[in-house]
């Protein structure tokens, strides 16, 4: 009987060790995960941006969201009129500030005809402006193409500046 009890205790202890080895750690994994998502970013009840992506990972403790599949964003003005769009491979959203960093093949287009191409573009929600420190290219409705490094603009891409412009003009002197 004692021998049988000892065998049962050893089996239970060995099973407990095996279970702890089999179960994966949740450290570093997202708290929530979703596919085919739409996120609405608001300011004082007004829609400022509508963010869509094929995949979302939410990290509660770090208070940020990763969108890593075909990100598309619509931006709106204070009267909730559409102003511009943004496409990128992926993006990160800071849940405290609603700031968003778009990364990979970023294309921002204004409804007025300005198009920006860059590898990264940050949306500062509080200031309602775009910024990047990366190389960029801008095209206009007038078929102008401008290049540079570093960029700042309002959300509708009407008031923008290239911080370090570069390029060659086709005009003769």
C-alpha cells in the first residue's frame, strides 16, 4: 500500500513538471488579437481618423496597438469632412496619445491632390500633423515632383514643408 502511494505521488509530481514545460509563456504575446479591424480615433467626440487593417495586436500594459497587415487610414477635419488618406504596410498606435507611426511603403494623399511617398510617417494626433525624418517624395496636381529629407504638414497636406529639400529643376536659366 505504501509502495502504491509512493508511485502515485511520483506520477503526479512528474506530470506537474511536464505540464509546466508544455505550456508556453504569455510574455511578449499580445493581450488581444483581431483580423479585419476598423479603429475610430476621436477628439472630443469628433472623428479624426478611421484606421483599417487586416490584422491587429493589442498590448494592454504597453498601451499600444500594432497593425501589421495593409493599413489604410482616412483623416477628417474638425467638421468631420474627409481630408486625406494614408496607406502603409504596418503601423503602431499609442493608445494614450492616439499618435500613429506608419511604416513601410507609406503613401499619404490629400483630397486636394498632394501625394507624399516615404518609408515612415508619424501622425501627431494632438497637433493634428504629419512628420517624418526620412527621405520623401511629393507630387502635386501640377505634375511637380519634389524630394527631400524631413517633412512636416497639417492633416490635409495643404500647409507643408520639406526640412531638407533636394533635387534638380528642369528649367533653364
